[in-house]
C-alpha cells in the first residue's frame, strides 16, 4: 500500500485490501487484532516468540490466509513492506520489532488504537474509560454492573473482559462500553477520546518497564520512570467529552486532569472517602453520595447507596465504587441504577476474599495485590494483621507501605525472589515486628511454598487477627499467576483449618 494518508482514514466499513499489517504478540489481544484485520481484507503477519497455547488459533488464521510465525527469534526482524505494526500490550518501545518500525517510519498502533479506529461510524458506543495503578478491574466491573442495572447494553472490555477490537466489531451495537486501560495500552494510544475517564490512583508499578533509555528519548515526558508511567496514565483524559474523574486523596491524578487537553464543557469530578465538596462524590457517614450530578449540588447531596450495600467495606473497595458511580452518573445513569448495580456486584476471586475463619483467626486471599500500593490499601482494611508478602517486586520499594501500616502488623511472613526488599523496609521502619522468612521456594516436593507460609502465619496469628495474603509483588517467580498463588494459599489454609 505505502499510502499513509489512506491508512489514517480506514475504518470498520472500509476495505483494508492492500494494507500489510504485522501483529506483534499472539496473545488474547494480538489474536483479536490479527483476526479482525484479516476479516477486513488486510494482509496479516503475526509474530510471537512462543507457540505455547496458541497453536489452535494460529492454525485457524493460517487457514484464512494469515502468515503466523510463533517461535524463538520470530520477532527479531520486521518484515519488509509493512504498512502498520499492531503491538500487543507490554511490548516495550525498544523491543527489536518496534524499534525497527520507528526507524523505518512505520506507524505503531496498540490494540486500543486499532479498536478506536474500527468503531462503527453510525453507532459507535461511547467509552467510559478507567486506569490507575490499582482497582481498575473492580471499578470497570462495578461500572458495567451499574450500566446493566440501568437497562443499557454494556460490555466490560480492554484489559479485562472482551478484547476491545472484538467489542467494537460486535454486529449488535453496544449502548456504552466500560473500558479498562493499562499504562502499556495507553502508551500506544493517540486518537482515543473517551466520553468520560478516571485515573483511580498513581503509585510505583511497572517501573522496570519505564526504566529503559527509550523513556528519555524524543517525545518522552521525563527520564524519570515514575513520571513517564504517570504520563501514560494521563493519556486517558485526552479529548474527554464529559467528565475527568480523579481521586481527591491522590493529587497526582488531579494534576493529570489539569494538564489534559479536553473538549469544551468537560468537568473535573473528584471522589473522596471524606465529606465531598461541590463537584465531588464521597461519603456522609456510611452513605455514598453525589454532589456533582444534581442541580442542587451547592446545598445538598443525593444518596446513591450505603457502605453496607457493597460486597466489602474495605476503603479501597468503597473508593472504587465511588469512581464507578461518578462515571455512570456522568453518562446519565439514575441514582437507583447505581444502587442496584453496586448491590449486585461481587468481586472476582483473589480480591479480599475470605478463605476461612478458624479459632478466631480470619484468613483472607488478596493475591491480586501485586504492587505495594495495592497491598497498602488491603492492609489498611484489617487490624491487627499477619501479612504474607513477597514475590517479584518489579523495581518497587516498600518503605512508604511499611511506615503506613506498621502499627497494624502482628507479624510478617515473607516468600519469593524479592522478599529481601520487603525485609529491608521492615527492618528500617518496623524493627520490632516479627518476621518469618520461608525462602524463595527452594523447598523439596514434600512441602510446597504455601504450606510453609500458612504454617508460619499460624504461629504468629492470635484470636481476632487476620492473616492476609497481599503480596505487594507479582507472582511469576513461584506461581503461574496471581490466581494460582491465591488458589494455593486457599488450599493450604483449608488443609490447615480442617476445611478441605
């Protein structure tokens, strides 16, 4: 093709014949991008370093005419005559395939960018978009539940649920989409303009991804990894039409709103666990209220629901509910639908899930707390607590977390590769808290790591305590995923408490 101007105009109803597209990565979003580009008539080549678990989908697309290479070294060289490279989330800009595309002037799109371009021109569903270091999935699922309670055809898509390309290509139009976006996805997004968007919070995470030389290159916000990470999160506010939702307790989220280039008339809407000011949602005692989307907001507040209506009273869970409510209210959803949706919502597994209560001790699985900020939010919901922590720290530090929760800690059980990072923070800021180090998983087959963790936690816990798995780290050093880690913890707890 080699016609950049034509490429910029192509959409769902156009023929993509002659467009030569390379898809980097053949996971869930990569397959969705390759499949739909092929359906639109493009010539598609998909590349990945591994075929594990992808063989069936690769065979399907090859039958339809795609070229699929899934093997070590497949992503080392960008093919000749490429019009566009569609990258899966998580691929750094300095990956060989992407670096070569930049050097040759080949446009690099993420799946989000592709999906935005493929919205139906006559009935494109508005996007209510959510990002943040923690709480994205819960907030998007809450939002989807609220929208459905309002009778709308909604879908949770993006970094959770359905791939965005599949969602926008659905032949039955959606009324609205609840969209979760990671910093990785936002990094490769340029033209998206959500109806409303929220940044829930900003804390250290994925700083190893932002630590490369590319982050200090042309167009980068800063050589500081945290600044570059925040800048990508802030992309979600660009072009917003109705509401930029921010966290009153996190000034960085409000800074991103102030710096965003939004459509005329877009409003800044805060959410807070305290008494809300005008233009905010917040709490009045145990009632979630709205002082942003009612005419008499200067003098009163509208009740949405109570904390007791929610599946958990944990502060971070309540904050997620307020953010979801703000986005729904910005879309015009009624107070009753907010209440009904939040009452019906139940979080996914491994999010502040009670595993067992035995001899006065409550055992809680929050394996989804994969960074310090998430672990801190979880720990602040319990007192006293035996904290189970450790894994892959991804460059994060734990000093602020330990300082904020040290008075709640009965004891700490550490495991995993980077447990020493947590141990050092504990030694600096909570030297009197007992710590049991169960190692990096070097145990023999006779005792799995979680068996040792639960055994150690049981020696520390007293009646009235909570044993909380909120690792503050990723799981892949010892487990297949955060879900696998949580399941192994829960199984070990049930065996220990006789509830197996």
